[in-house]
C-alpha cells in the first residue's frame, strides 16, 4: 500500500511541477505584454494630445477619447501639461482623435488592442465617413471606411516605425485642413495604406 501512495505522490509532484512552470511562463508573458501596453498607451495619448493642440492652433477642432483631463495634469490648459502618474495606462483599450470640422465629421485616428491566441495586438487606423445612404427599414445611415496604418503584436511594436506612420498621416491631414481639401488626405491613404473594413452607423 505504501508503494501505491508513493506512486500517487510522485505523479502529483510531477503534475504540480509542470503546472508551476506553466504558471510562471504565462504570468511572465502577461507581465511583459502589460508593460508593453502601458508604454504604447503613454506614447499614444501624449502624441495624440499634442496633435490635438497643434490642430487647435489653426482652429481645427478635434475630440479625443479618453478625455485629456483623465490622463493629463494641466498647469495651463492646454499648453502646459504632463501625464498623471496615477492614471491606469494599461486599462486603456481604445484611443481616438476625431475631427469635428463641418464636412469631415467622423474622420478619426483610432487605435485599439485586441487578442489573438493569447497575444495582444495593436491596431491603428484612419477612419472616415464616405457619406450617407437611406435604408428602407433603418433610415439614414452613415457609411464609414478605414485604412489600416499599423497592425502588429504589441511585443513587436516599433516606436520609431509608429512615429513615422503617425507623422506621415498627420502631415497630410494637416495640409488637407490648411488647403481646405479633404481629398488630399483620402488620396494619400488610398495610395499608401491598406483599406480595412466598411461599415454603417
């Protein structure tokens, strides 16, 4: 009887060891992904708010989600600010900078995180309204499309590449406002980036 109990103990000891290894492996992976997500969100929120400020100088009004007052501490609004140290950057799943200019409502830079096979991914898109369509049973709906600027696992996030893409789009978006010609930014996106989905709202 003692040998049977010994075998059972050996079996469980082996299982317990494997489970402990798996726990450490998964925990380390989650910690790494969470750290990366915090860094991405810190950069993203800082960058988009600085873009918001720049466009505001030429009287182009954007909204931002999350609200800047949630993640930024202002000394003098909006110019002098810094990130709140107690803000939960890892809890931010979606970020958007949306144009509220007449005729451009809905043009947005949007970023979000999503999971595939236990891997967190980051996607950055430029979304815009193509127009409206009347549906017999649903009424008027806006038709939106987007272009995928970046779509990668967060463990492969390259800050330099991200800033290059962001600068590329922002320069053209800014110029399109200065020239009052929305087609400039849309043409640039069509030529340079992959078209994503089209949907109605």
